[in-house]
C-alpha cells in the first residue's frame, strides 16, 4: 500500500551506516556510484534472487536505474518497489526517488491538491535528510502554492537551504527572490 512509505524508516544495519551518510552516491563521478553501478551492470538479473544481499544504497541506485531506464528496461513499478525498500532503510535519495515517482505518475493534474500534499510529505522527508534537490523542490512548491499555501518566506527558506547544499537551481531562485525583493530586502549584491 502507498501509505506504507510514510512510515518512519527503520534503522540501517550497522554494517551499512557508512554508506547512508554519503549523499554523493548518485553523482556519476562518485566512487560509491561507480562501484555499485558496475556491480549492478555485471549482475542484473531477477532482483528477487539477490536483493536482500545488497546494501540499501545499491538498492536505491537500482531503483533509479529502473526509473530512468539506465542499464535496464524502464520499469516504474519495479522502481517504486526498490525505492520503498531503500527508503525504509533510511536512504535519503530513495525518499527523493519516491517523490520523483509520485510527481511523475500522480501529479499530472496541476490542480490536484491532495496529490501535491503527499508529494510535499515525500520531499520534506528527503529534505530533512539533507537531499538538496528535495530542498529546492519544496521551495518551488511554496513559491507556486502547489500542495501548500503560497509563501514567499517559506520559498526563500527552502531555496536558501538548497543553495547552502550546493544546488544550482536553489541558488538561482534565491538570487531571483533577492533581485525582485520577494520576502527579502531587494539586493543586487545578494542576488549575485
């Protein structure tokens, strides 16, 4: 059931905790991504045969592979299943993967408030775990009033947090808010 993913994540086994703290594992240049991606490329077969032996971060990367059609045939249902497994183990990017899946398949109607409310719950989970893209997306939803009350102040807060994490879209939108004086003093210096 969909509601299962809103449960609090279980603790990650001690042996895998060092992997969970690294939010860089989805960048193509990171060693964790490369090693897990190579492993997955070399060993992709029916996940039910070996899914239990993978670290949660590798399960998450496999979820992204299915969502994007990278190395495997695009399979949204399988991506959702894998994101749920990794998210319940506490992988922050898996919560963001769930949000991306939800946005793509459940938020087609831009006026579907309940769908966007659930989307923001997922973004907030990922954002509170430090995922910069989720911080930015929350800012965007506050700016546009998608599933939350429109609030320039909240948008600035989330854009600032995203920018501090190095998210270029968060930086751009924060600069735009300063340039136009939206809920912050107009400042070309801050906008730059």
